[in-house]
C-alpha cells in the first residue's frame, strides 16, 4: 500500500513547542492552579508545579508552537529533490501561514500530512493552538464527523507499530536502527525551551526542526525500500 502513494502528494512536517511563558511565575493564579491540577499525576511527589513547568510545552493548553517545518518531494524526470520550509515567529501568524500552505497546495482529497507521532502530538497540537487563536481549522486538521479512512494523516510511528498500539519508538531510535543519518546531532526536544528563551536562537531551532522533517521522509522511504535522500537532494526554500 505504501508503494502506491505518490510522494509528491505528501506534506511531511514537524513542530517545536515551548511553554507559553518563560517562567512559572508569569502565569495567572488561576493558570498556576490549573497547571498544578493538570500535572499532578505526572509530577506525583517528585516535583513541585513550578519545577515541572519546564515541561509545559508538551501540552497545547500551556505551551505554544515556535516552529513548524514542512517538506515535500519534487520530481523532474529522473531528478528528485526534497524541499523544506519553516514557519516561525509570532504563533498566530505562523499558524495562519501554515494554514494557507495547506489550503493552497495540500488541500485536495489525495493530499496527506505525515509526521512521527503526528496523530498523538503534532496534528492535534496544531489544531488546538489554532482554536485557541480563533483560527478556523483547515479541512486536513478538522476530524469532526470523519470516518477513520477519511482522515488524511500518515504517522511513521503508527506505521512502525504494525498494529502493536502499546509500542512507542522515538524518532532518534528509529533513524538509528534504520541506518538513517540522525537529526539529533545538535539539540533535542528537551533543550528547545532553553534555546528559545535563554539563548533566543530561533535559527538553531529551525535547523533542528527541518532535520526532523527530513528524517520523517527518510523513514517513509526506508519503509518503501527506496533510496534515501542525499544531502544534495534536500533544498531549503
């Protein structure tokens, strides 16, 4: 089935998220209470709500998106390329720009969105942040009333599970065992908050996010038994 997919019809993506505020103290008293209540089972007695706040970027209710990187294949005869583009800056605007890309170039029924753990994280996170910013959901992210086979989402983690729904494999582990050059050669997800707020180095986050997007495409190629992308084939636009 994977071999029947037209690679040019797939938009690969990855997002990077951080806590909505740099420090716990910037939250309103109500949000502090709600954060403590939301995370009490994860924290148990090991961490205070304030200590645990560095992980707030995981939850769309307490975090925000600082970068969405996308990638897509382009073919010209026998020549193949993979184009990457990133949306960053003020969150509402980057979400609007991403939505415009979806509706302009990847909004047809045959188009698919693909991410690693996208069904559990990237896709719902983007949708929730759009709703928070009063942005109408694009068709590809609006799942209400859709049957499972009408949802245009691919998930490389889901593909790797092969029906074993309790199984989780990180992007880093999957690229390692499949012989794919690791995208985690600079920072990892746990460091994005510090790079964003303390170092204020969005360019470093963009590079990291785009590498993850390329890695997702590479995983799909390996699962289709096709040749991996070379560095020369990856073009940032």
